[in-house]
C-alpha cells in the first residue's frame, strides 16, 4: 500500500514537472531572439525554475522564472548561509569539458613549487582583467599554469604573443609581457612557427568570448579572475574531484 502511494505521488510530481516545463518553454522561447532552450528544471529556491539556453554565439546562459514563465529573473542565486554563489557553481558544471582534451602542447607552461595545483587559461596580455589576475596568480604556490595566448583585446599586438612563443624561456617572456607593471615585448621576434592562429580557432570552438577564461583540473570553466585565496580553494577542490 505504501509503495503504491509513493508511486502515485511520484507520477503526480513528474506530470507537474513536465507540465511546467512545457508551459515555460512555450512562454519564453519566443522571447529569446533565436536562442533554443536546452533544459528546464527546478531551481535551488522553491517556486523558481532554472531555464538553460544557448545564445547564437554558442554561449550557455541561465535565467530563472516562475512556473508559468510569466516573470524572468536574471542574475545569481546566492546562498548566504554557506556563502556560495549557486548560479556560478552550476555554470561551472554546465560548461565543463575534459581537461585532457585541451591542446596543452600549445600552451606556455609556468610551474611554481611542486606544480600539484593545475590551471589552464585563455589570456590576452593586454586585457586589464587578465593583468590583474596575474597578480593573484603570483600569490598561488605549487601550481602549474597552462597559458593559451588569446590576443583578442588588441589584435594589432598579436605579434607580441607570437614573440613569447619564439622566446627561449617562454614562461619568463609571458610574465614580462603580461604580468609586469609595464609590458615588455620579447626581443625574440615573431617569425618562428607558432600556435596563435590555432589557439584563436580553439577558443572560438570552445565559446571563449571573454578573457581570462579559466579551466580547472576537473574541466570546470570560469570566466574572469579570482582572488588568490578563492582560487586556491577551487584548485584544491578540482584536484580532489579529479581523483
């Protein structure tokens, strides 16, 4: 008898979920300017629904709505009890890739200490946010950083990134260009074979539309920089999750 009641309740819940999803899709998809809704599910806050869709440029987005799709909320759901940005965590997982599929052989590799913390990033040496993030990275020890040079902010300076690749010490050349108080252009020149065009193509295929874009060891993606302590926590969590 109890099992039968449970089955009835589950059936009612499933019917309600599907009904809400259909209503939400019908109400919102015409408003998304050509974007296709990829998923609808209950949000972490009771009464709200998460709507996942992809924009024409390939970016994945989240919005929240009521059960009828009559109202839309854009922004993050923040859990003040645990001090967590639930929307950011969700986006990291939705945009996750397989880390080993990244073209690490095309990256400038920087290692400090034992290198056990692992991070890959698409970065432009003339991106203000990237330069600020380099200061936070300098405070993180025992780290291996794979830098995919992604000169999209000032494409006229693409040769500077190429010159980093042509340098005998690429890590040093990158840090002098991207992390120093004043950018120092490598003296090596830009005439060697280099991966910059391949990286620009890779970034576009991955939907990298802002710098810095970070990939943790477990494949989760973040857009924008972080404070050093927050970054350490995420890198350590990602390393544990990867095991």
